[in-house]
């Protein structure tokens, strides 16, 4: 008799566990899906979210923040016309699903991105074209968004699909003097009407790059003589060697570039 009671008790516990597990599974809300994937795009995209449970409401953000019921409510497809870090989640009965993340980088009118000087293998960033994705630069050199040049100048040529008017270039740099990371000695901008011959159109000299000693991340805008261009060349001159008095005096200096914007 005692064995039967124990056996029945074990069965009750087992099936209760199964019922609770099944109920929790039923209550779990699945994260929404998106019609586009993370990546670099050359044209705008219409974005749609789908959720298996039709009774869920989908909220999303475009700045990388976590979605809540105070975020943007998805009703109809919308157009992404600039780079964005999309995060979306489904909500129902006060519960939230897991978060869907889509890293969307839009490069308008870009035909090619050519690094004349290759970045160090230690800091090559995740994708060459990410230098133009328009996202804010971080202060973390290891997050895959920085291009490092050890004792070498940074030189890049950006070619456009269609000729466009160029009036300035914005360059984002890193500085950590104690670690041997210095701002550029000089920034030069060149334009080309045919992708062959380049003319100097903008310059920031060393004296205009000083005064940023306390900034880990510094942005510089190099004004250019307005010109219609098929391509743009940007050169950031490296200090080459750590200066006298530095703990790494005589060793190669680092130059780090994260983002470029041509306007």
C-alpha cells in the first residue's frame, strides 16, 4: 500500500511539473522577426516586423536603446533612410519578449571605399565600409569600430556612384597619449572630378588640431573648397614616433580613425 501511495505521489509531482512547464512555455512571448538583416546597405529599406502571436503589440527603437511600451509602436512598414541600430520587442499582458536587434548601416551614393594605407592587423575594424556608416564612435578601441595605424598615415579614397558636391569632411579620431595614441599631425582633403586626378581642397594644420588634449574621442571638420567630385581622398598624417620625454620615446606612434563623413 505504502509503495502505491509513494508511486502515485511521484506521478502527481511529475505531471504537475510538466503542466507548469507547458503553461510557462505557452506564456512565453516569442521575439518579433524583421524582414531585413544586420548589414551595410546602399539604398533605403522598408522595414516590417512580424510576430507569431497576432495579439502582441510590437514596440521598437532606432537608437540602440531597449524598447518599452513607451517606445515607437509598429503599425505599418516604415522607411529607413539613415543608419540605425534597431531594437524591437513584442508585448502582451504586461510581458515582454526577447529583443530583436538589427544593425542597419546605410551608405548613400558610395561606389567604393579604398584604403591606400592598410590598417594594422591588430586593429582592422570589423568592416572597411563601416568607416562611413554614420554611427557615433565609441571610446572602446576593442569594439571593432576603430582602424589603427602604427607609425603609418591614414589615407583613404571614397568614390561616389554619381558625382556630387563636396564642401567638407568630418573625421573622428582617438587620443590616449599615455598609450602612445596621438591625434593627427595634419588632415588633408583632395577631390577628383574623374577618379584619376586629385586636387587639394582642404587642410587642417597641426596648430588647429591642438587644444583637444583632454578628449579621448575628437571630431574634426575639414572645410573644403566646394567642388563637384567623383571621389574624395582624405589623409591624416601620423606623428610617426612617440616624442622625446614620452615613456615610449622613439617607438612607433598610433593613429586611430573610426568615422568619416563627407558632405
